[in-house]
C-alpha cells in the first residue's frame, strides 16, 4: 500500500524550494532526484521480447494494436507505439531486454554499433535481466529506420 505524508511536503520549507515527494513502498515517502526537476531523466526506448517468428509476431501485434513498423527483417523487428517502441527478437540474436537511452551508456562498457546504426552496451540488472544502454546521439540519428521485409 502506498501512503504519502500529509500534503507530501516537508514542514518548514516554502513549497517553491521543496523537491517533489513520491509515495514510498513502506508507507514513507521518497524524494525525486534533481534530474526530475531539470528534465534530464533517462528514457525507456524499447522493450524487446523473444518471438519464434518475426513476421508472424509483427502480423499478430499489428492486427490487435495500433502501431507502426519501424523496421523488419527475418530476425528482428521494431514496432512504434504511442509511448514506446517494442522490439521483436529471435533467440540467439538479442536477449529479451529493456532498452534505455542514457548519456552515461559508455560508462558501463564499450559501445557496439548495431546494424541499425545505434550504439549501445548490454548489462544485467541485480536480478539478471538484460538491460541495453543506448547512446543518445546514435538513437537521435536513427529514429526513422527503413521498413524492409
């Protein structure tokens, strides 16, 4: 259950000087980071799921959801939804993962250039989930990839 302190603000400081408060898991509150105030949050770029057949998966998602094909070949596809992209990957090509755009990507290892021109590094979170950290300059230059079949 999430509960915020009354008003969600710290006593004794003007509202204009206080950082936003978020409800904490244990009933407390958690302050947001300075990045929230400056708009410098990292961005979830895509979620990659494993599929047996890319073409069939693309067809299934397109028949059920309003999305556009950003890229498609036999081993990989990227679908654009209103708020995020979804990659469809076959086992052995890419692991299922979350892809984040962050200016700190290179701090986690050598960036590799992918076939779509983006540069990134893969790491694992504390639970062993694959996480892709993408260089923002490479993503901005490659947002519109050609659709191929």
